[in-house]
DNA sequence: CTGTTAGCGCTTTCAT
DNA sequence: ATGAAAGCGCTAACAG
């Protein structure tokens, strides 16, 4: 059986002996049509299996009910959580989500933006591949010149004038340092010769997020007279380099007083390195940003600063909807503060 | 500064003193246009910031480059992996992904399908909220009557005639049973009075997937003369009921010989229940389907049958593309077999 | 190689 | 309360 030609509004109209426009109205502005006509039309529509054509409608209005979500990694659990939040709230407002996983590639990110523009996306939630100052993609201007609403999420483009929902990274660093001072370096006294060492496994050296987290740690440490020396290993927010570099560090300098992993994957890398060097997790204090899921079931406690991804995603969508409703609104930045979980 | 009206093909045409169609051709069929004209047009297009209107194009062709991905849980890591695979391969073929998280709600699933139909989606990858025989959503017929390609992924609708990529659930069950016979119940002898007990924490009682996994276990156990009694706790693939029911079971019947959790969350629930009852993970053998990530770092070994979500997603997209290319192709079922990881 | 015409499906005028 | 006509932006089909 060959598939039937698509049912249009005209087919429905013919069926009930009316014209297109009446059908259109019956379906979209029911109050403008006599109740009797309307129910005839509705019956005919569902009988024929009428489905409105989103393209025709979009072309007419030159606006769409599409929101783009652009991220470097759908499979990062923190992003998955944010996607879930965005998706859930978007559909409450009758928007659908176009999802782009850029895989960390600049050209895929540029493509994604281009595609969203061509679909007249009402808004874009953008978590770019990099927050480093020298990443200045060409699409920034096109975005500014178009009338899409844009909200950056978690990562932001350096100096780009868009709204954003970001984490309070300085605070997260302070939190980590405060916890370490209380628990791990509590005994430490000023001692220039053999200072206590804190090893920080960070993201990229130019990443603003990493630098803020580091700055948070340093300011809090500087407020005390405890002589804690900080060693930083720059990485890229993935597991492998963190594992290798922490391993190399331990071989060269021995065990530090504590290790701070700047995200989930980095921390897991550090823990793997420790395991490879026969260091049990409870011998060496490890602290993280982002939760290491379900470890509590096994009585492994890695304290961490946890951010509510669901909340962040929801706020981003709210910001986006506000800007869609009123494009003249000033850009806003919302900061989401994490919480230390022991 | 007010946003400029959208740049159309006509604006570009005016700029270079040509007509629409030439511009259209220069952009889409470069070989049909004189090289010189083409480069003038390309220059003008990029200068004006021309972006093709996907709606106009879609309306014209009555086809879109959109693929729908409908799932009950974006935040399930197994699905996240499949989404990543689908997304990566879709963009290689110039398709974008419309993502719908149905949150386990039938009406949201129906909405998602409706929306995809209205966007003339070229194809839909569908992982429905339930594979139980009494879940027969209305949209099945609409899907059959339309010309969207549909591939079911992981979960399938009972008796719906769509292609699908599913896991080899019977085999997974057999694998689990074989492993238990080798390692845990190796010593067990026929003993009608006090048989060894295997506790299975399953999904919904009517779920085909759960029943297949169970059937796999039972056939393999039946091939031996080891007297292993199987107790099944039906649940819903989430953590909490598994945790509570396993806890209650342990209180009533004491510790079983082994526990088999039918997915990641169920197994985690079982492990939580064990912890609550002071049973260390290495005292009681636990086996799972789906990997419990990163536990090896902590020397916790929960053997599991692991399925390659990335591969499954990729196969699903391939199947979909084949059907988009040739809608007359017969429906196919691809079975992905897991692997036991100790 | 380039232009004219027409139409995809829908909805916004402006009538009736 | 309903209808006629026009057009959103783009591209087949058919000239030239």
C-alpha cells in the first residue's frame, strides 16, 4: 500500500464543504468559529489524520517553536541533567529542542549555530567548547545580528555579550579550601622548610572556570597562616591526562597532603593514579567539584562541591524565555552556587 | 539598534543584479552557475549575512533533515551514550536531532510523535516508555500511515511493525546464570530441603525485556542439576523500589546466595539495601546488567553484562537512514549482544 | 547559463 | 461567522 499524500488543511476543508481559512481558524482560534462548524471540522481532521505542517506555519510567521541546545558532551552527566531540565520546561511552553553535540569541535559548533539560525530558532542555549579567551568563534557576530535569544550555560565565551547561567566557581574554590583547612590541614603550622602540599588537578590553563576555582582556593588559603603550598597540574577536564599527570607527580614528589580534582572526570583520574601507586582512598584526602555518583553505597567518601544541574538548566531556560518574550531586555548573568557535600 | 529584517535570497539577488533562482542555484547547485557569478553571489551572501530559511526549503520539498529521538530518560547514561552516537552520525549525513524526553509519560510521548510528524521528520528513533503488551499508544497507526521511517531502540512496542535495535536479553540472562553457576553456585549440590537461592530484582512484571532476561537465567539454570531456587522481585527499572524490596526480602528470608539486578539502577538499589543491612559487597555476590561505572577504581567488582550503547545507537541510525533512502525496505531487527565483564 | 512562473501549506489582511 | 486573495522564502519545471 503506497503512503497517502499528506493531508492538508484544504483536504479537511473539502471534506466539510468549507474553505481553508475556516479550518485553520477552527483549529487555532476556536472562538472565531461557530461551535457546530468547529466540531465538524475537528471530527474531519482527526478522521483524515490531519497533521499541521510546522514548516508552512513557521514560514508564515517567520518564527519557530524551536530551541537549540548546543553542548560539547551530551554524555557528561551534569549536562544530561541540564538537558533534562531544559527539555522538561521547554515543552511546558510548547517548544521543542534541537540538540547538538559538538564533540568539542569548533566547526561542529559553528555548524550547529548555522543550522539553528536556518531553522529560525527562537532561542539557543549554548555551552561552548571552550571558555578560553582566545576562542572567538565567527558566529558570535551573526548571533548578535540575528534576533535569536541566546543564553550561555556553564561555559561562556570570553567577552561575548550574551546572558548566561554560570556556576560560582570562586566560591566553589573557597569552599574546597575551607574544607581542607578544617579537616586536612588543621594541624599544619607555618613551616617554610616542609610546607603541606595541596595538589590541584585543573582544567586548561587558560580556562576561566579553572582559574576562578583556583583563585578561590588561593584567596582562602591566603587568609590563614597555615603554610600550604599549592601545586597545579593543568589538564583538559578529561580523565586520562589527569590520571597520567597525577601519577607522574606522585612519582616525582611523593604523596601530597591532599588532592583537589576540578571536576568529576579529573578526580576519577586522580583516584585511578592513586590506585596505581597503591594509595588507598582513605589514606590521602581527595576533594572534588561535581559528585562522584553512588560512592556512598560503598562507604567511599570523597567530599565535593555539588552544583544543581537541574536548577541551572531550568534557570537558563527561564532566562531564554524572558528574552524571547522581550528581546530588548538587558543581558543577565545568573550565578548558581554549589554546596559542599562531605 | 533594531535587528534587521531577515536577509533572503532576493536580497542577495538584488545586490548582485540577478534573480532569486540564480542565487538559489549558486548556493545549492554550484555547477549550474558560471564560476564568476557564483563567487560574486557567495561574496554578497556572506557579506549580507544570508542564512537559508529551513522552513521555506522544507515546505518546498515537503521533507526535512530532521530526525527525532524520543526517550523516557535522557539522563540515563546508557541512553546518553546512544544519543551521542545518533547525534554524531546524524550530522555526518546532515540531519539535525529533535530530542524529546518523555519522562515516562504516555501523553508526552504522544505529543512528541505529533510534533515530529508536524515537522515532517525524516525519521524517528523511538524508545518508548514501556514495552509491556498492554501499552498500545494511538500514535502507532498514525506512524504507519505517514511516511516517516521509524526505528525502535532498546525498548519496543508490543507487536508494532517497526524496525528495531534491541539487546539480546535472553543471552544476557544466560550469561548471568552461567557466571553464577561457575563462580557462586559451583559448590551447590542438589538439595531439595535447602536449595541455594538466587534473588532477581527485575523490571516490571509485564516487561518483555525483563521476562526475556529472566527466561535466559532459567533456561541456563535448568540445564544443570544444581538446585538453585529463583526468587523474583518485580519493580520498574528504578532505584528506590529495588532498594526497598530487596531490603524487605533480606529481612524476611535472610541473605540469598546471590543477587541479580536487571539494570544499573536496580543493582545500585540492591547494593544500598545490602549496605543498610550491614552486608558488605564482597560477602554477597551481586551481578548486574549495565556497568556500574568507575567502581574498579575502588576495587569493587560487580560483574555485569555490558551492552555497547554507542554501537546500538549507531546501528539504529544506520537502519533509519536505510529506510529513509528506501521506505519499501522490509522491517529489520538488529540484536546487540552484551559481554560479561567481571 | 539565466530568467519566468508557479506553488509547497498556512494565515493575515480585507471583504462579505 | 465565513470567504477571497495574497504572500511568507524557496526551488521545480519549463523557457530562452
